[in-house]
C-alpha cells in the first residue's frame, strides 16, 4: 500500500483522490490517500510519513512537496512527486513528468537519486529561501486573496505595492569566517546553483552539488528591480553586474534592526528569529525520478 499525501487545493483542485486511485490502479498499485487540511497540514504529514512504508508520494505544488520532503529527509524513505501546482520548480529541475499519468509511471518504476536539502534555522527547503521583498509580496498577496482577489491578480497588485514602497534590507552576512555588511532589496538563497539569466532563468542543472548559493543585488534599490529582471530575461544580468553571488555550505545572516524576520521558504512565509543560519544537508533526500 503506497501512501499519497494530496493537497486537494493544488492546481485549482483539478485532481481528486479517486483520480489518483485510478491512475495507480492502472499500474497495479493500491494507494492510501491522505488529504491535507490547511490548519493542520504539518501534523497530518508527520503522521502519514511515520505510518508509511518505504515510499511517500507528495501530490501538490512546491509548497506541498517541500513540506513532505522536510518530514522524509534523512530517513530511509523515498519521496515520489506528483506535480499538481502552478510552477512545479522542483519537479521540473528533476525532469519529473508534469503529466499525472506519466508521473505515476515514474513513481511505480522507482528509480532513486539522492538530492540536497537546505535549511534556514530548523526549517527545510528544497528550492529556495529569501528575505526582503519576496516575503513581503507573498504576505500581501495572501491578504488580498483572503479579500477575494484571484491568485495572479493578487500577486500583481502585491508586487506593485511592495516595489513602490521600496523597503530594503540591511544585513550582515558571515560566510566561512568572512563578514560582509550590505543593503539589498532581497537576499535569495538557493538549494544549489540557479540560472540567473537567459531563457532558463530560475532553473537548476543539479540538486546534489552540496552547496547553497546566495544571490543579492547590493547596488540597486527596490524600485529598480523590474529593470534587473528585464536584464536577467535578456541574458544581460552578468554584463551589468546585477547580482552578487556567494557559494557556501553554511552562512549566517543578521539584521541589526530586527530580531525576527519574515522568511520565505519554497513560497511559504514564516517569522523566524535572527540571526538566520543557512546550511545544506547533502544527499539527505531520496527522490524518485525518471530513469533517463
């Protein structure tokens, strides 16, 4: 019996438990479906993982996959992924099919790779974590959605409002004994290296390099970020020295003005105490991927 943790709201709620039963049944596999509830998701995931066998499947977007991965990491349990979210960065970077039937076939074939997991304090992330404008945008977006705005409209309005207000972050970073004080509109920490310009912007070539990559734009103000994004899309970010990049296995970030900060991890915002300790746990998560 295979355990599938399903976020019923992912992808607009287009995939239900019965559909998953049918897809796995076509491959000769029985499943136990565990439905997530927003107010109790962490406890539901922990219980599902504790009671599962050697495989747990996360069915949802990056936030759902990240939450299940956090409970699975470091254990002798494989993570299967059914990418039902909007962006599905983790699945795309691992070349997991976005088609549900093909993703199920991939899970049943059970070809494993070990990938890295990032941590900020004790919170795990499989894609990235950030401070600065992005957590502010997400918080405002969710507030607008609670007022009835659609997701993408809420995101656009929130982004415009946060960029207009232009609040930068003053931070002291310590990396391998070296300390740097900087001002930046954002600080983005990736689990392994991200492509920062061109048509593959925002993707990763590998997830098992054993390093974190921090990206920041210390020479610009928040209001200049649309210009930076345009340079990145056109493949000119490096030419204009738009980003500073730091590779490390561990880094500390301290913000003199704040004892707690809104921190985004895989699209979810949490208030965390400072200083923030970022670290990587190499090869700590076994993920089912296509054999090719």
